[in-house]
């Protein structure tokens, strides 16, 4: 090998003088020493370590699965808690918001019940889907009531809260009844229980503060009766709680009736068939209208006489069962108030007239003559007219045909 190297050196040295140093010093490191590390030592690390890493990973995964299958706990059941767990609310106006917290559930929603009824009832109270409970109008027979939150994820999982219902607001008014004269006053007092706010609003016949026609009432409960009778004998006073406007109490005002009716003339004598005008005077009310009656019959009738809306009475033509009839004027403002007058009926005298009133006859001896007369009966005449000739000369006689007349005049 040394010859070959020398020959190569001799050949290469001819053209260039620097070639020998480059060949001698550089060739051994590049060819001989570098070959073993690149081929032999590198092969085992590249081929063998890869399967060992995969195997290690597989072992880790297998161990993890084994531990998960053998050593971990099963999924926990949902758990519900309600806040607050107990509450106290007042009947009719009480409200309470409940919050349900659900754990270990994919669906955190709940369904609300009151005493086992979804949404509640009028007797036990109602609850909204958002958990706001509203108390019933009165204290229920079963008290306290139970508010329940039921898991939507698992209906078997529930939580309860107890709600105690306290008595509702109460209102009482004294006196319960009173009699008041027109323009006079009466003091009422309202007592409100089970409420911090004991104020009330006062009303007369449903009108807050009242009105001039039925009377007014102040904020302190002082009632003032109207100046004139309103046509109502009773007035209702109402006190309504400010704390709970659904709670109220009432009292009754009996208005002293000061309406009066008088009739003039109060007494009159009247012949059958005659007429008389009566006048009614009404006081204590602005409504002065009246209704006229004869013996209790509005407007009267043919048997007892009739009376017009203006108070003109006309007596009957024949005498009724009683010669005295009663004329009545009843107030329209208060029909219970009346005024009266009496009429005493009498039969008209039997008057009549004869015509001609005078007549002259001249007769010779043994002569006769006829003269016609007419009898006219006066109003209300009922009887007989007997005809007689008086004051005749000597030897003169007279006769009438017919000698009498009987009849009746309207």
C-alpha cells in the first residue's frame, strides 16, 4: 500500500505542489474513522428504541383503563337544596322567593309544587315556575304548607321547604250602625290588625270620600250627612286597608227622614159631582214631586172620585160606601212620606126649576085651557116633583098630567 500511495503522490505532485499535504492529513479522518460511527453504532438506536416507547405507552394506557374500571366511584345522584329552608308569610299578601340549587345533574331545572300540587292551589297558595310563592287568602287547615322542588333530571330527587302562613290583615269599623239627621255628623273608627300600616281609606256608598248627595267622610272617618234627603234610607260606610286593599269593613248610616209633605186644604165638604183643587207642599228634599191617590188608589176611580196629576179632585156622581174619602200626596223622593186631606161628600139639594115661571089664561064660562110646563132638575137631584095648583079663582079647578115627576139628575 505504501507504493500505491507513493505512486499516487508522485503523479499528483507533478501538476500541483500543495496536493500532498491535503491528501495525507485529510484522507484518514474522512474515510476510515467516520465509517464505523455512521453505519454500525447508529443502526441499533434508530430501530430498537421505537418499539420500546410504544410498548411503554400501551402499558400506561392499559394501567389507566384498569384503574378506571376497578378503582373509580360510580356517577353521583343529583342533589337539590332549597333556600330558604323555612319561611313565614302573611295570608293574602305574603310572597316568598325560593332558590333551588341542583348538583350532579345535566339538567339543573326543577318543577315546583305546593303540598304535592304542581304550581300550588288556592287553598295552599301558588308558586311560579321561577319559585316565587304567593300565600292563600286565608290560613289553610294544613299549616305550615310544604314547598317542593323536583329535579327535572331525576324526578325521584326532591327537596322541601316549610312555609308558615300567618293570619291576614283584619279591619273592623265602629260603630256598626248609627242614625244621623240631615246635615249632622257621625264619627267612625277603623281598627286594622295584623299589619304595620294601620291606615285606611274611607268611602260612602263605594265612592272614596263620599259625595254631596249621599254625604261625605273625612280621612279620619268623620261622616257628614247630606243637606237634603237622597231618597235612600241607608248609607254604607266602608274602610279599606292600605296594607291590603282586599281587606275592608263596613258600617251603616240610617238617615233620619226629614222629608215632609202637607196637603191643603186639609179638609173640605164637597157635593157629589163637584170638583176641588188640592196643593201638596214638600220639604226636606229638592225633589218636590208627588203622586196623588184617592182612598189608596193612585189617581182614584169612578166609585170614590178621581184626581189628576195636578191635584184636581172630582167627586163621584153617586155616594160611595163611605161619604168620607182620603186624598193622599206621596213624596217621589221618599215614597214612605205622605201628606193627606179628607173630603166629606154630600148629596146636592133636590133643586129644580119650572118654566114658564108665570102664565096668564083668560077663560069664559064653562071653558077650559091647557098649558105645558117643563121641569128641569138641578145637579144631583134625586126625587119626585109633585105638581099642585094653588090660588085658583072660585069655581076654577086645575089638574096636571102626570100629577108628579120622579127622576135623578147627574
